[in-house]
């Protein structure tokens, strides 16, 4: 490809690169672009794992995933030394590790590898191009791959920072949700399971990944309003009297009031979950007696997840139900308490639901 041709391809891709917010899609775009303008057979983008002992492919043309020790091969050398490398005869270079070729059945002839750095100058991984088609790798090829590596490094670092922020946010929200559960004899794992059940339903009905992630964090906040209920009521061992029950039902409105009016989409979702998770499909729920799709989707999803887990769990005031009894009971409430579509989806994937419950089971 001529220099003019390369420039045209780069310019035509610039808008797509700047517009793409999904890290995985962006790295695929960059890897495909590198393959095209460098005229190579494959590109691989390796990241260092959290231990720093292994490199793994975030993107790899032609294979699902490659994992190699971080001190082996060309990519290992580049990661360790933080220097770019051109190798136009791989098998004559003692730094080359032929094990990957033996495992994949691929024949590596030439390699261009460039380190990926974060803002502190620490190595994040390696961008590698393999097998130049009609010539050897040149300094111009190195400059182009280094340019694309800069985009990739920024995208990866921003993604890692965003992930850390989300994890901290999620942990804070989960701890606050659990604080509300101290008003009720439930466990931390209960709220974790409710969030994961809600996410599973979201995935199965085709909601976007970000929406499903928000559900994972928002659904556990369904009872946050219990913070505003006098301790004596949720902690009472016996049946609540009429006045106590009316006070208890106010936790839905209190939760909504705490969470509403936020600029965060996640907290907006959580506010509707807090308000709607005790509404019923037939309109006999509380606090507002909403019916059918008047109830937010988030509230309808959380209602299924919360009731299922609560019935299976042992509490001071009840023994744990069996899975069979719980399924029969909830199916009988289809189109009464629960959205019929969501009940069907939930029990169609009961095996996955029970795997989540086993993974996060309560301690004895």
C-alpha cells in the first residue's frame, strides 16, 4: 500500500475510532486497521494480567485466545524491556518462542511488536503484527503501529480506570444496601443474588449490556427505604398488626424519595425498583396499586428475583422452601403477582438461577 493509500485509510477510520466508546469494539477496529495498513496476516493485542506473569490476547486474529508467560517470546521481551522490536526472520531470533506456533499450527515468519504504556510509563501490554505479506517490516511500519498503539493504550487505560471506579461504586452501593438489610433478618448474599438474578433476566430478554450491569447494582437497593422504618417493626418476630403493616409498606416510598432526582441512570433505575418491587401485575400490590406495564420493568424484574430468593431462604420467622414448592407457588401467581413473560423467562433458565444461588449461598 502506498503512503497516500495509508493516509487515506487512517483518515477514513479516524471518525470511527473517535466515535466508538465500547473498548472491545475499539480494539478490534484498531487491530483490523493495523492489519490493513501494515499489510500483514494477523495482529494481536496482548495485555499483562494482574499478576504481571502472563500476557493474554485481548484481540487476536485467527485464534480465540493466546496466553504466554510474560518473560517468553518476542512479546515477552518487548513487555519486559518496554522497547519496540522488528524481527523479519522469527525462527533465527533466539527471543522467538515457537511453542505458540506448535500449539496453533500457524507459521510465524516476521514480527513487529510495540509496547503499550499507561500515563505513568508502565507497560500495559504489547501490540503485535505478524507476517508482512510482500516485504520486510520497515521503520515506517513501526511508526504506524506505534501511532495505533497510542490510541489502544489510552483506550485500555481509560477502560481500566472506569472499571475500578465502577467496582468501587458498586461496592459502596452494595454495602449501603446491606445496611438497610440490618433492619430485616436477611443476608448480604441475598442482595447479591437478587442483583444477579435481575441481570440474568435482563440478558435473557435482550436488554443492553450496560442496562444489565445497572440492574446488577440497582436491584439490591430495593429495600433501602427500610432505613427509615423503626427497628421494632422489621425486627418483630411475630405477625405485624394493621398499623405496623401500613408503616412497613412505606419503605417503598422512602426508598424512592432517597434515590429519586439523581442524574445517575443507575440511581434513577434504583428509585423505581424501590418504589415498584411490591406492586403486583393484577394491581393488588403497594404502594400505588399499579397494574401490568404501569409498573416499571425494573420493578417487575426485581419482584421475581426477590420473592424467589426470599422463599428459598431460611428466616427466623420461616423455614426455607424447596425449589419445587417455590416454583409451583410463583407459577400459580403468574398474571396475578408477577409479569407472565418474566416468570416464564426466569423459570426457563432455572438451572442458571440455581447455579448463581449455589455460588453465593448463605453461610450456615
